[in-house]
C-alpha cells in the first residue's frame, strides 16, 4: 500500500469554447481589474488577435496597455521589462495571450510586480515569498499547458541554460481557451507545439511522481492529442480537431503540473538554450531515444501507451509493446515533418559532453525520471540523434 501523501492543484477557473475570448472582460472585472496590461509577442500582434482582444476590452471600458516584446525562449530580462510596464501602467490584472513564452512572461511579471526581485532569486521550487498580481491567461497554441501549471521557464543566456520557477503563485486566476484563436497557426508550429503537449502527457504518465489522478488526465490527453494532431497539422481549419488539441494540451498541463516531466525536457533545455532549437522541436528530437532508454523503468506503463496510440498489442510482451509505443512516436514525428536530428541545428559531436553536463544539472526533472540516468547515458542518447 502506498502511504505517500499526495497533492493535486490546478487553475481554479477555466473558460472554454469557440468565442470564449469574449468572456475576458467579465473575468477581468471579477478580479477587480480597472487597468490591465496585455503581455504578448510581435507575431501575435501581427496576426490581429491582440487587436481583437483590445477591441473587446475597449467595448467593456477597461483601460489597458500592451507589452509586446516577448521572444521565443525568453531571457529572464524580458520578464523584468514586462514587470516595469505593469508598474508604469499601474495595472491590477495582467492578461497573457499567446504561446507558452508570452504566458510565462505574464506569470513571472505578476510575481515581480509584488515581490520585487531579482528574478534570479526565484529560480527553484517554492522560493517566491508572496503571491503576484492576478493573471488571466489565453493560450493561442495547443502546446505548453502553461495556463494550468505553477511553472515558468526562462532562459539564462549567461549560463546557456533554461531555468524554472516553480510556485503555486504562478497559477493564473483564470484561463480562457478559445480554439478559434488557434485556427491560423502554421502547420510547423501546430506540429511542434502539439508534440510538446503530447510529450507532457507521456512524461507525466511515466513520472515516478505520477498518481491515479494525474494518470487519468495524462491518458485522456494522450488519446485526444494522438488522435487529432495529424488532422490539425494537415487541415488547420478543422475546428473540432483544434478544439480537441487545445483540450488535450490543457489536460496534459494539468497532469504534468502535478506529476512533473522527466528526462525528455532535461535533454531539451541545453540544446534549446545553446542552439536556439524551438522547444517543441527539441523535445520531439529527444523523445524516441529517451523513451527507449526509460521504458525499462516502467514497462507496463510504456506498454499501455501503445494501446492508447491504437497499436494492437495482443500476444506481445510488455517490452515488445513498449517498443511499439516508441515507434508510434517516431512515425508521428515523421508524418508531422518535425526535424529529427540535432545536426540540422549545428550540433556537433564535440558539443555532446557539455550538453550532457547541462542535462545532469536539471535535477528537478531527473528526480522524476523512471530510470536513473548517468552522464555517459546522456552522451549516448544525444549521439543517437546527431
């Protein structure tokens, strides 16, 4: 019998469905917001989605400002700049809209607005002194699940690493999931972010910290994403597929927010920080070799995933079925045309030892991994995808 005390936490309020962005003013007013700062990125501004949100806020007579300088894999200095914009406006509520980077910057800016800094002192688990400002998060990709996680990932370009801030204070007050906002995503972005969400579910399910509740969310997420990602990639205007992907990303986020992710992300962080490989692509490259390494740590669960992915495992051993799950991931990545080698991004064999050292520093995630990993293992896994 497992006598471990478990906790489960998530965002307290979710608003979902086509057109739900129109509910933003009600959520802001419910939180007492008279002035809000919209945190986003230049690409989303160009798409017209930010202007649409601001028109909705104008109609509700909510004063607003904009910080639109979020970059992909944002350095922590961007969060400091966003927090300065919050203070200059005197905002009571922050709206983050965009992909995971915009949502994470909104979350961290909310902490800086009330805690001061320096932001570097927040890296780690449960080291933030007090809650931040209230946030409303609106994802426009089905990928990171940041709208339901107590985690923000920022790049430290000085150390060439990605670092995490983990605190319940990062949960937003509300998340709005409108699948119509994802209809314009390019196919390549759909593929990379969708794979990221699927990997969240896979890693949460196989984490040493998984529970029956996190497993429930992870399994549902895997099924939704695996069954709909190809359609969303090939036919980006398919609203049912887009809706299923957004829900799958949400459920995966709820799963890994509680069970944690594992070594795939630990491998992705160094190559993302050093070679600027997009996060979803970095995860996709590392997924199959890390799964194949990890499966011995929990063969029944890896075998179960093959069934979720629609494979016929009748008469197979758990090991044989687990390998089918790995192969299903490889085939999916091929269908989505996701890059599958590090050399495409300039990684060379001589880079591997330093990258492997970076993996071993991500102890927060390696602690969740179903199989113990050494630096020699890390180097061998990187070399498999050169």
